[in-house]
């Protein structure tokens, strides 16, 4: 029996995913809703036989009707939030003891569903993707101020995913003040605009992956496609590449990448403000090749409906990327589309190699940085695929 007045009862056998470790309950898995819980409120979750599974945050407007919070029926107050964030922060302190830049909270994977917190020195960037976390933002900010004593906290709630939860798009300063900041990740410095930069201010999830290209960089010619604010290309240059060409369609991103190259004294980097797809096609036609070709595109699909189109795009860039890699050279390739799983991603690269008339050897396969943990039972958390291939 429920100990909370507001609770949801699951249909028979619809408890299996939750018991296996998944964190979401979909609206079509609910048998009955008792009470009139509002968006973001806490409900107890009951199996069809009435046994309690714990508590979650309810949203009547979302397909994700309940986001699981705890197997115990307990208050979701400042103490609860503080315990969860403290545990997440302790893990990051072990992962990066010499750094003050990392993801503090990674949503469902840190058992705070719909909450992302990134730290850039004395600044914090917060994103909320669930109504439950949105309604608790003031409490979350209080906890963050207590734990980190930041000079400023901003919200970067610009993701279209918020519309699925009935939330508005917003960004701005929530607490304190912000200032320009420079971060150092594995020896490369980046100027971060916490209010205007990508996502929460910078892409932190490729942290270790960028460093993994070191063994192949010295003396190499490098092409970095979808370079964004410098990313892989600047690491290749820092690691001793003879020449680096960076390509991105965004003039703002290229301007930022140039600033970051200057910040690191990397004069061997050239930039092209251009759509990567025609750039690759033209480079193939001109017979160009590089010792290392890097493909780190944005997500090509946000839903299952467009997966086929996304796969077509991935095949095109990887086929041309392989053609542009010298024999014995390295293809660095990634996908951040969670709808394209690891096996599909590897299959795309293999088919691309066949189309290019080349063979590839997989040297390294990884996901996101460890401050972006994933849940084995929740494929939605395993969005990033990253691989190094040797191309024959």
C-alpha cells in the first residue's frame, strides 16, 4: 500500500525496466494515477500488486510520466539534493583531483534525473530537463552555493528537449556574477563564454578522447572537421602536428577557435569557415590526403524518425574521411546521436571503408569522459561513441 497520498500504479509487468535499472516510466505504462499530482511533484510508484518501488517526479504533459528518484519513500528536500550532489562531486574530485573544470552532475546517471551541472573554475552552469528539477531550481542553487561557493551560477536552458516537458527556453544569470574564464584541459587552454558558448559553455565530454590522439599527432598533417571552438585540432597541434586544418560552418565557432589557437601559441593551425560536407567532397576530387582525419559532428538526429537520414550523413562523411586519409593514417570519428548505437556506429564506419575501397583497423573505442557516467540499463545515457581507426 502507498504511504503517499499521491501515487501511480503500474500496469502488470511494467515494473521490469525500472527494476533492471532504467530510470523512466512512460505514460503508457501507468495503470492508474491516484490523487491529482501536478507537474514536478513527487509521487510514490507502486507495482500492480501494490508493493512500493520508491518515488519519482511526475509530469502529466510528458511521455516520460515519472522520473525515478529513490527506492525509499523519503522527502525530496534540500538535504536530499545535497546528499546526491555531494556524492556526485566526490566522484569528480577523485577523477580530476588537479582540476576545477568538470561535469558535477550528469542527470539520470547521477540519480538526479533531468539535472546537469558543469563547473568551470568558480562558475557553475546549470541545465534542467525535467519539470521536477525545474521546480526545485532555487533549492538546487542554494545547495550549489553551499557546496562550491561559486562567484556565479548561470542557467543554460536552451535545449528544445525542454519543450517535451512543457518547459520554456531560458538562459541567464541566476546567482552572483559571471566573468570571462580560461580553462586548462590536458595542457590545452580554452577561453570559455559561460553564457554564450556551446551547450553549458563548452563540450567537456570529449576530454579524454581529445588527449587520445597524442601518439599519432607528432609531425602529422591533420584535418579536423566540425572543429567547433578548436577541440581536437588544437590538441593535435599541441602534440606536435606539422600542420592542422580546421573546418566548421559556424563563423562564431571558428572565431573562437582562432582565439583559442592564439591563446596556446599554435601558429600551425589554419581555419576554414565552410560546410564540412562539400569541403570533404571537394577535397576528395582534388586528390588531397592527410595523415589524420578527424570527424566530430553534431548530432544528426534528435528522434527515431530521422535515424535513416542521420545514418546516410554519417556514411557520407566517413566514406570521404577514409578516402582523405593516407595509407597507414588515422581516422578519428565520433557520433553523439544516442539513437545511433555503438554497433550501428561501427557498422557505418565499416561500410564506409568498403565504399572507399579501403580497410580499417579499430584501435580504440570509447564513450564520454568519466565525469559523464552512463547507466548500463539505460541506453539513452550512452549517447557518445568515439573511435580511432588505422586506415590501410
